[in-house]
C-alpha cells in the first residue's frame, strides 16, 4: 500500500499536479494498532500533492478483526459519517472557485 501511495503521489506530480485542489482524506480500518501511522502516511501524500484534507470529529479509523466487523464500530461509523458530510459540503463550496485555485510552484533542481 505504501508503494501505491508513493507512486500515486509521483504520478500526480509528473502530470502537472493531478491531485492538486482535489479533496483527499485517509480512512483506515485496522485490527488494533498502527492505525494512526497509516492515517498520517496517507494524508502526508495528499498534503505533498496539494490536495485539500477535510477534518472530522476524530481520526478516520475503524476497528475490527473479522471481515465486516468494522461495521459494528459505532464511534468509527459516526466519524466517517461526519467526514462524508464535511467532504460533501467542501466539494460544493470549492466548486465555484476551482478556476482560481493556485497553481503549484515547481521547485527547480540545483544546477539548472
């Protein structure tokens, strides 16, 4: 998954900032530990790609061991529902202004 995220970020950069100005939000389902690290890693890729990350009421984590068990994590489900509402609101708010979203300033390599 980490390799996929890294490549997605590079593809975005190589294609004139493909993810820039898009909404990106990490959502993670885990058994127990490691969820916040996975959450942060995904969001770091979005941040470095110029994506806009909406907040929620807590980390976007769901906990469960067996298939489908995360669907019983009431706190996680409430958080994801809040995130969905926030994304819908943000998308509507951004839509009218996307033409004016700032372009990325490309960093020049030394020696050029």
